[in-house]
């Protein structure tokens, strides 16, 4: 069930997701009206853009972390709790170091996806110039107003940012692989030393 919910942003159109947030947090909705009575505007404001972007991008982190944490199990966390660690201590000193690379990888993918998000953001933003326009929306506005130079310049900048993100991802992958090989070689050396020591001991 949880896995199915994680796949929901992939199976639903971003435009549909944006309309869902308009129905939930619009001025005529129960929740939206209550929030606006408190002075909090979600739709046609930055909070709506943030919520729509989070909905579209959160599976990227979840898809990286869940398989890793399932394969690792919770033995180390249980041992930390047994030794008297609090929940925060267990998270900072045990869980986070074990998942840091997958978390960082997921954040990079999320950032790349968020920079280019158009559909859901277009619906909830209202295209308010200078307030709720993101870079993809500015590309559309410039193109529709026949400002082709501006549109292609912004598109090139988005493409450059995506390329930089991919390079960072590849660099982190290479760094992780090198550290894994170093740790494995050190473990092999320790194992070999222990084996030689045990072999040299008199029976």
C-alpha cells in the first residue's frame, strides 16, 4: 500500500496534482478558507508552489532510501537503543551515516526534478509576475510573448543547471565507490592479518 502511494506522483499528471491542491487549499475550500482566515495563503503563493513541488518530487528520495534501509535492517539501531541511546542519538550517529549517500543522491535527483517542474507549479502559482513565477514558467511566458532570445537563454540556463546536477551526481557516485573499495581493502587486510596470526599460533 505504501509503495503504491509512493508511485502516485509518477502515475498522476502534474496538472492533475496541481488541481488537487487547488481543490484542497483554494479560497472556496474548507481548509483553504480556514488558512486564509489566519492570514495564510497557499494557492497562488509560494507555499502552494512548495507543496506541489514536494508532491511531485518526494518519491525520488523515498525510492532511494527505502530499499537501502530494508536491506540493512535495524540491527544497528536496536543495538544503539539497547546501549542507552536516545532516538535522536540513534538517528544522528547510526541511521544517518548509513543512509547519507542514498539521501544525498535522492536530494540531487529531487533538485534536478524540482528545477524543471512545470505542470503542477503552473496550476497553483497563478503566474503572478515577480512573485510566483519559476524559471520554467518564465520560459513559457517569454516564448508566448515572442521573446525568443529570453526564452532560449532561460532554457539554456536550465539545461546547464541540469548538466551540473548530473556531474555532481556522477562525482558523488565515484567518491562513494572509491570509499567503498578503500574500506573493503582495509577489511581484507585485517582479515588476512588475523588469519596469518591464527595460523602462526602453536596448536
